[in-house]
């Protein structure tokens, strides 16, 4: 049998196919090509684990798996969404289905090839050769990405697109992704739109929507997404971005419906199940949330895609439903996670919440109060984030529901409301965490109103011709409240009226120090830990995600 031109003796491949005969044929053909290592998987769950913890040069994956809710396309989608598939990996889908829809879907997912059964060894060899040619052709771009030189990488992509060089369409997608990551939303939007004009593709339209959303043009983004979904109701990434847009607007009911649709389209997607479960929880449907979060945990606990905030919300739901054994399982699951990552501070922090909930269930209130008071002392620390705030508020509400009150609880709730309740969406999420004890929810909404009033008064000073007084007022209130809303407003006023402010340099230093120290640039609501944005393209090259200052 003819061998590939490249020496594959040092390369590795993963074959994913439930049919032992088909799997054997693919393995045999790869070995005849000289592939050094070939690993086989009959189930997608096993394949996912292999791909999360090991890097392969080639992946051959069957599209359909009888008896599984997940497809090969779903596996690829989840890996791509979570930056777990390196650019260097050649991913080829193998199937007997030859419809246009599936071929188009393969292109959407940045597949390297689509092999139709039955196939000859020469056809597989040609697919592998073509994929390796593309990797080689774009290597200069991805070498720049590996070196964290994103400007050079973006410039190379733009040149490839403008000159219609080899693989110009793929280069355009990479270039637009880079522009989004470094905050050049307007340029990214223009590039995506140029792709749409040159060749209408759903991912380019979705890119336009993402750029609009990042630029703050939410209404236009939603309009673009609505058109895209109407054209292709099965384009799940579009639902992800739509859910994000609705969530950031505080339209939680609409976001929940969108997440339900996305999850229904891809029932084995861990990240989409997490979004649905978390959204259900924050909207108060804890019974439904418990079911979804439990399924997420059973499906994805050992996956890198799993977000351990899922376990925290599941523990809250199980405490409320009186599920003692289920609550203990949450503690046991956290113990497993911490055993694998003993130095993970976020997991340690979240495990502490679950421990406190377990103590509440056991009515060990003295120990709970001791733990909670230690948490309350940290609420002004720079690394105390919105997730920590919402979990602490929910914990305090649980104690209040059990008639356990701390002297410092009102001031703690007020401080958290002022610091983290700057936008309507964030305030409603925080208040939703205290739903079991409405008095705390009301205090958070009151704090939100105070922040808005302070911001309005400062903007009145600016509009009245005294932007320096506005910035000074905002900085003073920002120091007192640590409000991301006020600190970011000070930054915006200062940026707009620099030439009209006498002490602009000194005030700029103060604002930058506050922004950096308390990371107030992150003022958008989000569910759980931030992963790759829906609809984006993974830029992993050597097994690591290509990070950027904008994404850090």
C-alpha cells in the first residue's frame, strides 16, 4: 500500500468508531501509512477523555454512534468550544452520510476533512495529505500566535485574506478571532463582514454578531443573531451567543429559553448543560436546576469542560430539597477534584461553600458561623470576585432562613451590593442568590440604586462642564464602594475629556490602579468560569490555549 510522503513514524493517531470492523480497517490503514502510534476508542466518552489529557496528530472520528445521544460532531464542537483541540491536530470525520448539510457543518467546525464510507486507503491518504498541506501553509501565522505576537499573526492573516492566498478563508477566520481577542472589535467586525460579502458563511455572520456584542451594540448583535438563527435553526453556536447577549442584558427568561434550545440540539454538551442548569438555578427553578446540574455532573465531572460551580449550585439545591446523601456526594466529588488539583485555589474556595452547606444540613451552626465570618472578612480583598459574592450571599440567605443571624450580615450584604451590583443584570443575579430570604435581595437592589444615583450625579457634573470634579467624585466613591460601575465610569469620563482636565495624568494613575487592583473591567454578568466565547475559533497550537492580554 502506498505510504504518505511524510514520515509518520513519530506521529500518533486516535480512531473513534463503535463498529469494530470499521475501526479495524482505519487502524490498519493508518499503520500501513507508517503512523507510529494508533489508539482506538469505541465510545465518545472515552475519546473525550483521551483528547482532553493527550495530544494526537491525527483524529479519525465516526459521525454517528448508535445508542449514544452524542455524535462525533458534538464531540468536535465541545472540544473546539473549550480550546481542547490543538491546531496541529488533523481532525477528519468519517461517515456514510453525504448530504450537503453535513458537509457544510463539517466546514463550519473547521474540520480538516470529511471521509465518506466506503472509502479506499488512497482516499484517506489524500485527506491526510491535504490537511497537512494546510497546516504547513498556515504555519507562519500559528508560529506568531505561539510566540504571543498577535499583531503579527493578525497582519499575516489579513494579508492572506486580501491577496486571496492559499486557505484565505480559514486565515480570515483566525485573523478575526485574533482581532477580537486584542479588543479591536471594529476591525474584527469589518473582517467578518468582508467574509460574508465574499462568501456567505454562518460563522462569519456569527463573528459579526460577536464583534457587535463586544463593542456594546447589543441590539444590533441580537438582530444579526435572529436573522442567522432563522436561516439556520440548528446552528448551535448562534444560540450560545444569543443566550450570552440576552443574559448580559438581564433578560434571563429569554436567555433560559435560548439555553434550553441549545441544550436540546446538543444534549451531550457539558458546557451547554451547565449554562442551562445555572440559569435555571438563578431564576429560582431549583428543582429543574437540580436535575440538569446532576446530569451535568454525572456526564462531565472528569472532563476539563466541567465547571465546579456546578457542584456548588447543585449542593444548594440539594440542601433545599433535603437530599442529605446527594449533598454528601457533592462533598465527595469536590474531594476528587481537589485530589487531582490540590493547589487550585478556586476549587478550594468553592469546596468551602459546599462544606458550609453540609454543616447547615447537619445543624452544626457554630462551625458554619465560624466559616462564614472568615469569608465575610475577605469581601474587600482584590481577588474576591462576583462568583464569591453570589455564593456568600446565597449562604447567608440559607442561614437567615434557618433563623441564624450574624451581627455583621447587613453591612456585608450592603458592601457586596455596592461592589458588585453596578449593572441591572449583576444586581438581579446577586439578588437572585438571596431569593430564599427576600430582605437581603431588597438590600442588594437598594445598593444598586445607590450606585446608579452616584453615577448619574457624577455624569451631571461632567455634562455641566466640570469633568474633573466628576472624575474626582467617582474615584472617591470608587475607593469607598469598590464599585466596578463607578470606577469604569471614571475611566470613561477621563478618557473622553482628558484635554479638559488639569490633573489628568495624576487622576489617570489613580483610575488605572483601581481598575487593575480590582479588575473592574469585567463588569458583565456571566455564568460560572469564563471559557472560550461561543462561536470563536480555538487557536491552540502546541497543546496550550493562545492567550492574549484581552482574554487574560
